[in-house]
C-alpha cells in the first residue's frame, strides 16, 4: 500500500472532531439554543465516519498487512477504545432518565439494559422528553446518540475481519452500493436517519459510504502536509457554511444527498493535508481528545442539568441557564472522564492482555 507513514499527525482532523461534536450537541437541542441555521449538523456524523475510516487506515493498515498486529488483537483494541466511554454514556443516561421519568417507567428502562450493555439496539419506547408523553421508537432509548457508535463498531469490526478483501475495487463497490441506498433514502424520507427504528437500516448506508471513502483517501493520499493557518480557518468556516447554508426547499433532497456524498470525503481530504500553526496544536489535540466524550454523554448531561435547574425554585430562565452550562459542562465532563476513567481503563485492559500474551501457556498456579 502507498504512503504508509504511521507517524503522521493530523491536528486539523482532531480539531474538527471536537467542533463536529459540538455541532451535534447544538443540533439536538435547537429550541434551547434558538439556532435553526445548523439544521444539517446531523451530517457531522457522516464526517465522523469518514474521519474514522481515514484514521483507522492510518493506524492499522500497515500493522495488519505486515502481520505485526493480529486480527484478534486489533478487535480487542477497537472494543477497548469504544466501550468504556459508551458505557459511561449509558450509565449517565440511565441515571438521567431515572431522575426525569416516574418510577413506573423504570421497568421499561430495565428491559432495555441487556441489549444496551452489549451496544445493541433495543426496541423500547420511552417518553424521554417527559412530561410530554410522546414516545419515540429510538434504537438506543437510554442514550440515543449511541446509534452511530453501533455503526462505528460495525465498520471497525468489518475492517478487521475483512481486511484482506478490502482493496480499492471492493471499497469503491461498497461506496457505490451505499451511495445508491443514500440516494433512495434522501428522496423517500431524509438522510437524518439511523436514530429511529424506522430508519435504523439506513445507518449501514451512511457508514458504508463514508467509512470506505475515508479508508480510500488514506490509501491514496498525496505526500506531505502544508502548515497554513489561513487554510485551516478556511476549512472550519467552510464546514459551518455548508451545514448552515439555507438551501432552497425545492432542492432539499438533492442538497442533502450532495452534502452526504461529497462534503465528508472532500473535507477529510482537505483537513488531512492542512495543518494549523504550532501554537494551536495543543488546542486541536484537546478538541480531538474530548470529542468522543462530548458525543457520548451530552444528552444525559443535558437532562440532568435541566431537571436539576427546574427543581430549583426562583430561577427565571432555567432553560437558558441549561443552554449556558451545557457546552462547557460537556467539555469538562469529557475531559475528566477521559483522564480519570477512560484512559486508565483502556491502559489497564490492554496491559493485562499484553501480559497474558507474554506469559504464554505456563502451567501451575503462577499462570493464573
């Protein structure tokens, strides 16, 4: 494979991951932030899938191809990367819904737990915006943004298990089939799909197209990177502009399809070739570090903040205070969880796995 430089750093990509997570946060609570411009921020998920394909290719292509990383080792690394923060979001989601929902809903919440613990979808309808009694057929009712983490896991496992078959031709076929499916979805419903059971299957098309595109971009990237702060700012402005642009209603389906098919791979191509000035490298690294935590935990955090503030009498605008606290609170929570929970747990699990491999088949009690 070409250009297998595993030492490359992609700081702009890290910076955009955090920005994309905040876009998703705002898009999930548009009435609270009084923002209607980012009504296509859900396409940040497609960008995440494309970035994931690029990053996984960068991190693992050479190792798996050379045999230095076995498939079972790769799968363990991906599970350990995804699961701790997913479980943190799930636990926080259970607590938040226990605070929000009356106790007679707790049995339904409990029925969703077995599948949720395994990162599988669950067919349990809950009025998560209680006291509004409308129920939603969410695929992940205890923390609904987790639907995309399922597809992230599917793509990661598929990459490892099918690695030797994922040549350029196969990836283009996956992109073609997924693109057709996305075209059908855009004209029959919407590409804001995957979170509900009724559109859950469309998540396979979204991740299939974007992940394969990101992997192809890594394998056929050009040499070198440019350190140009104006270009970096231009990329970030372009992201906001494309998500906020008011496309004509008559062309809504076509514009959605265009954004899903063209923008994620194009942005990944640009942001992996343009690096920010050195003084912003730390900020970009921090943005990338907290992005997953923000995404996994922002919904239950919002519920807990809102419920707590509504219970404090005398607050004139509890919704406004929730909006004010949510973004810094989500960033702080993601940082603390990463430092004191996610990173130590991942290191401990991987160190234990390495210790088992090093020990080998030793007989007697010492091996235990």
